[in-house]
C-alpha cells in the first residue's frame, strides 16, 4: 500500500493524496485515500497491518444478523440475498458455459453462496478467514470452508470458476492471491471479480462521503481501467464486464446514513435515480461492476 506509493495496477510511482475518508462502521478514524495519476487506481494509505485488521470487522454482529427475521429491514435483507444468489449463479453459468463443475469462492463469509451452488450440483469450496464464519457455515449447512492458509492445498488446475464477490478490495497482497488463483484455475476456467467502481458517477458525486470507500477495510479502490491493468499484470485478460445496477441505490442510502442525514432511505433512492440518469446508464460509470477474467 504505502510501499513507495507504487501503483498496484500499473506500477507507476506518480500518485497524489485525494482526500480523507472516515471509518463509519467501527473506529471513527480517518484514512487518506491516494490516487494513481496514471491509471486512476485508488488505495487506502497506512491501513492497519494484516494482523490488526480483524479488529476493524464486526463479524459477530454480522453473523447474528444473517438469520434474524424480525424487522422489515431483515425481510428486505433476505429478499435481496435470495435475489443476489440467483444472479450470481447465472453470472457463473454465463461466464463458464457450464451448469455444474468445481467452484472456489474466496471470502465466502457465512457461506450462503457456496452452499447455494453445492445444492445445485456444483462442487463448491469456500475460503474464509474468519473462524466464526467458517463455524457458522459448518453448523448451518454441514459444509466445510477452508482458511486462506490452506488454499495452497487445493489441487492445481482443478477449478472451473473462482469467485471474489466484493472481496479483492479487502485483500492484503492481491498479487499473491492472483498467483494462487491462476494456479488453481483450469486453463479454460473463469475468475469472477465483483468490485465497487472508484470512477463511478456516485463515487464522484459523494467524494470522500462515498460509502463504498469503507476504509480501512477496503484497501484498494479499483476503476474499470485499473482492474484491467491489474488483471493483465497478473496473467489474466478481462473478457467481459457486467454492471450491478441495484448497488447504486444501496450505496447512496448508506452514504447518507453514514453522515447521519435524516430520511436517508428516501434521499438515497432519489439521489440514486438522479445519478443513474446522470451516468447516462453507461456501464463504466456504474456503482459496482462484475469482471469476468480468463487466463492469458
Ligand atoms: Zn496506476
């Protein structure tokens, strides 16, 4: 990250501080966001070290929330999750051209996605750093996720698909992860990466109040251009980009809520609609994007 300020995506050393962003979820601390002047890639300067990072995640709260059905927002959460699981499966089927196969989900959390795929005929392996989340996955679904330390034990050229749903931006040493992804993926396999878009219309509009900055958990702030360069640097080619249009509304609501603005829900929906129009519905200006990568 801070190491000489060399860009992860394009290896250029020409970067500048952009603004400070606040951690609204855990610490309330501010972090500097730095931007590559060549490719537009952003990163969080001096984030907590990898061994200290766990303190910035509220995994216990998150896990207890996942199965609760008490309020309207719980129901909305479950509805959105069901919708997204189906959407993700369709993306995998389209990207790989397969209805079954071997899939590895990196950053699987409580494991709803690998469990969903396993139930539908795929052989799914979750990779998850949180021991509590791995235990939840085992108790809830009777399946076993592996820790990142055990990824090295996955057989070479064994996976048809490797997915990282809003995970790459959290990873320390993403290039080391991509070396492993490249090893485990079959020659004709596909790697699917979902990311917030640092050059989206909403990122520009909200600036340092953009909720998808999510410092210091998000270490990297990719743009479509910087992701393409990062992929190429690591032996992949970006084959296809798909937008996730609903994320714009979620991020807009959260951006207002983080600032303690009244009527965050209504304001977020109105602003989301306004920004969708302002973006001209251009894919590369979308709040979140899914990239389909193939080995070069
Ligand atoms: Zn760059």
